[in-house]
């Protein structure tokens, strides 16, 4: 049966979610301490997988990798980006591994098709573009808030979820270090630089108190009503200033995190240090930035190794 991404339904009889998938999502949250954003992404990805199983009369606990090939093919034919297809198939693999651990599946899932991750490096802002972006906001209360947001994204390489979760006490103004809660509840401390510290101090002194009648005392960054700034709010801030500077459409909060890592590597920072600063668990995740380090690493090698140059 050709699956086209829509689960057939009978009129007036909505299909109930598979309780085994619900159990997996609960395990993600309770046992693996996944963030609400991660759980929501898995739920969306697995809803399509569940529709595929129903359309093909396939059972979650006995379906094979070969039977999943049409699902992966249909995702690709819909024009989804390779990274998106890979993420959805990875969600399927995680689900099936969970069922194996529960004793419901007799075999592993090594045969689940998982498309190769795209090798193209992420787009990166130049240092000049990044500086122009973070310095663009005016010195109004909202502008001071925006400047603090942009300086922290670029100065510390924070994820959006880490940024909006910051509390007033998480930034040490003396040392320029900021404590962030990353993926999986893992805490790390990273430097954010003097420019970011000063931007936050200006925002706290002359901006925050004028944003909203009541302040969320647990939030460092607030919206114009005094509540904690949201992920969407951060996206809109970055896009507004990027558009005013005629920067490309792909410039968003994550572009500043990419710029942070790219410019560190270009400046000679080693990948292990960048890995720690970004909060990546695996060095392979950070290795995508080796494309910007090629010239620097080659020059360093030629200068340092006694056998690097031909006689």
C-alpha cells in the first residue's frame, strides 16, 4: 500500500493514539529528563509514523526495517530536508529501541533506514555581520533588552532555550561567566565576554524596570509586559534586527550560536574547547565546524611539526 502521509479515518471515529507511543513519550520525559520541546518534537514525528503503520496494517512491535523503507522514501519524496528525514527516522529508531528494552520486540533495530546526515556546513555570519547585528538595537528600554539578548546569543553561544531560562543570578558580573541549564538538564558555566556583561547591566539599570507593570523576578530577560521572554519572542527579536540590516532570511537565533563557534575556530580555538562551550555531548557534533578550521589547522601544523615541510 502506498502511504502518502495521511492516516485514513472513518467519519466520526477519530483514531486514538497508540498507547505504546504515549508510553515512550512519557519515558522520554520522566526517565530521560527530555525537555518539553524535545518531547513535543518526538510526538509530531511519531504521529506520522503511527499514520504509516495504520495505513499499512503494520504492528509496531513486529515491523522490520525493510518494511519501514517506504516510510523513509515517502518523507524524501515530500521534499523534506535530509536532516528532517533523518530526525524523523531517528525518532522511530528510538521508539523501537524502547520497545526492545521493554521486552516487546524480539530483535534490535539496526536495519531501520537512517539517511546519512548532510555534510554541508551551516551558514555562518561574518564577524562584521554578527557585530552589526548585536549592536543594532537603539537605547530604548526594549532596545536595551534586545541588545542584551543578542550579545548573550553571540557572546556565549547559547541555545534559545538556555537563554530564556536564565535567572538574574545566573550571570556573574565580576567574572563574566554565565550558568546555563542545557539539554537533558545538564548545567555548564561559560564565559560571555565583557560586551555582553555591560549590555545586560545597561538593560537591568535602564530597560527592565520600564518593561511591564509587574516583573517576573525569576527571569533575567522579560517581554514588554514583564513576563519571561519566550523562544518565539527571541526569534522575533533576531529577525526584526536582521531584516533591518538586510541580512539573509536564514539569520535567526541559532545563526548567532553558529557564528559564535565559527569565529572561535577561525580565531584558533580548538574543537574540544568549543565542544565544552557549546554543551555538545559528542565531539562529532562539534566537528561540523572543522570546515572553517581547515586553513588555520594546516598553517598551525606546518609551523609546529618538524616533518611537515618538504626538504
